[in-house]
C-alpha cells in the first residue's frame, strides 16, 4: 500500500484471520447492549439494528475487540 498511515501498516503486517465470538448492538444511546446471533452488515453504514445504522459522517461503523 502506498499510504503510510497506521491502519495501512497494520493491515500490511498483521494476520487477517479471526472469528466472531459475540455480536451486540445498542438500539438507543445509553441503552442496553442487545446480543445477536446474526446481524446484517450494511456497507458504509454499520450493523443493522444498531443506533448508528445508516449514520453518516463517521469513518467507524463497527468496533472490533
């Protein structure tokens, strides 16, 4: 990759293998986390059912831990 940003360096050097152990969304700010077995992943929007679904202006749509 031509860019020298930290995320690009990580993508170039770290293994990109993993698995999902748990999925959760918040339907409202400060609301409880709702555990899901499956979820729709909406490109450039985030996770279906999450309070940020369809939101614009953020470069983060999903948090992976």
